[in-house]
C-alpha cells in the first residue's frame, strides 16, 4: 500500500469505504453517497479524486467499477447464499494500492469498532476518524462509560450484566433482577453493549419488562448495560466535535420526539423525531456541554470526528453524558454535518478538514516511530 506522505498524489486519491458487515449497511451507503458529493463539490474538485470501495455484507471488497454503481443506486448488492471463499476476503481491488487517504463511512460492528481501523493502520495510509483504541472504546458502551468515569464526567448510574448471568441457572436470574431494582430502580434502560442505531434497546418499567429486556439484549450481545433513568423526561442534546489533539465543538442540537425514548423506530421513521439546531439553551449550559464534549473526545483518544450525546434535566440543571459516536451518520440531513453547517463549516469544507486532519495525525504518528 502507498504508505508515505511524500508519495501522495495531487489531487488526493480518497478511498471512500462503505457498506460493511453490520445491520447499518444501508445507512452506510447513504452516508458514503453524501460524502462523495461533498468531496467532489466545486471547492473540492481540484483537491480530491474519489475512489469508492464497497464492502459487501459477506465481507468481499468491490472496487470502484462496482462500488460506483452501488453509490448511484443507493441499494446494496443482492446477497449470495453460496459459502464465501475465505481466500477472496483478502483479495483487495487493485485500486486500493493507489489510495492516499481512506475515508470510511462504515457504521456499527465490523466498521467503527476498531476492526477496520486496525486494517487501515496495517496499510500504513492515513484514514479519517479515530484509531483502534478510540473506535473500540466508543463502540463498547461499558468500556466507554468506564473511561468517562475515570475522566470524572457525570453519567447516570449503570450496571454491567453478562449474557451468562441472564441465561444461567434459573435461580440466579431473579437475584440479578433484585439487585438491578435496588441499584437502579424503575424506569431503567437495557442496552446491548456493542450495537448502534438503538438496536436492542428497551425501557423497563416493571420486573416483567426488565426480564424481557434482558433476555432480548442477551440475544444481541454477550455484554449488556443497564442504566438508571436521568429523571423525568430529560432533553436529549448533542454536540459535534472536530479535530485531533485540540478539538473544537459545534453549536448544540436537540432531538425532540413524542415517543417515550429515542428508540429504533423513532430514529428511522419519517416525521417521528425533529432536529432543532441550535437548541434553545442558556449560554452557560451550552458552554458546559461543549467543554464536556471535548473532554469526552479526548478521554477516549478520538480523532477527526465524533458526536457526543447528553441528557439535560432542565428542572435541576443537571447534565449527564450519554455516549459518544465516533462515526456518526454522515448524510446531509444527519445531525453531525448539520451541526457544523450551523456553526459555520459547510459540508464540503467539513469533509476537506477531515481529510486534512487524517493526514496530520498520520504524519505525527509516522514521525514518532
């Protein structure tokens, strides 16, 4: 692979990597299409040459000839029921060797969890976004919360539960639920530790709902997190972060909805939720949120981009850090680019800055070796 800064072309060849082996495959296609348009906008036309690479659901890589068709159609390639040739999984398209900077828009497991980032690190080529540590910690809600706690960032009370505790001896499960009720109370939220897009998340208001939620979450992941409610119906606000070692924070956005919480159906049903940018918040609250967003970004050693989500309890003024997303949705209507648009950085300039930040981080890392 082309691994040295001095060998970079002009314009830069941007390897736009999308698709992936996760339930967010289709979302990744939409993010990649939006990123491609921004990378080829008038202001970027002389800066970047986009080379799309499509990662099929079975793990096979497709080069620009096939990938461009997927971008234009917006539809994934049909699945093939035949067993995958394992040797083919390591056959990268020849154009991959010409990439100057990789721009992954892979959401969810096997995309933003450090697995692909480790592969790109082995390629010795810059890539947009966090490294292995930040990506892995940002994907695993338990590891994430432990690092946030170490950094002194406020969070709701939570408890780690393992699949073996849920699906173990029937005598043990009631005791587990007793403990969760005593420690966290109702309502509480049950989440698989390593899934995105609110998949597998449930709100439990009773013992019966708690038992059902734990059983469901255990079917998705061997590690489960159970969280106390933030109190009443807190406002859900978000902040975008951009940078490497000295990140900057955007204006604050708010998600409003009528459902009990921001679940999968609310997130992906048209009209079920609205984005308010900028959120109507007092200036001191905005300052606190922006500061905490940058602190969360640095606590996980993130790079390039991230979106940090909070609960704001207006009645008490309390702020609770919910989670960080190291590869947030990247369509033109997604919260992350909209927050920067409202802050004064339009989408084409945003993607160019991300490419520049990737090169900067790679240069520093190469110089330290």
